[in-house]
């Protein structure tokens, strides 16, 4: 059986499983921080299928790291380029999703927070990656 070490708590876990500390962290975020409307989207069956499709299209790679930094990095999540809070109608829009690693996701959200101009610039880059066939 292949195992890995959890980067948060150091516990040994099976390679294809998520650590309990991660599951607990996500539960707490959903309960205390996440917008309830967004939580309903992220827990829906439709979202899970869409997110899996997004991952499959890019072979599980972080498209931002690949196209911008020219590095092969394993992705971990599907990111809404135009956030749900901005446009709920794009929540299930495949052309609004890009697969990222946690590191790229944090970097992108920092750019989003910096200024509206920075946010539009990074969104333009992400949409260009998708239009150029990133992930298909």
C-alpha cells in the first residue's frame, strides 16, 4: 500500500485519500466562513461532475503554472475565474473554470484582492489560457 505524509499534520495516509485534518478544516470553513449559497453550489452533484470534468480535461495539471510559469504542477481544485459572488449564472459554466494547485489559487486570489485592475488582468490571463485550448 502506497502512503504519503499529510502536509498539515504529518500523519501517514493512503496516497489516494484525504487526511482527516483536511476534511475537518473544510467542514469548519463551510460552517463558519463560506457563503451559504456558495456552499450549496460546491456540495451539489452537478458541481462535483463539472469539477471532475475540468480536472480530466487538463490531466490533473495546474494550467496557470503550466502556461504562465512553464512548470508541471499537479492541480488540486477547479477555480471560478469570474467568482460566484460576481455572477451566479456562471457557477456551472465550464468556460469559467480552470484547474489549479493550492499555490496558484492563493496567488490568483491575492491578485484579485490587490485591486480591480489587477483582478481584471489576471482574469484575462486565465480566460486566454482556456481559449488557447488549455485543458482540452
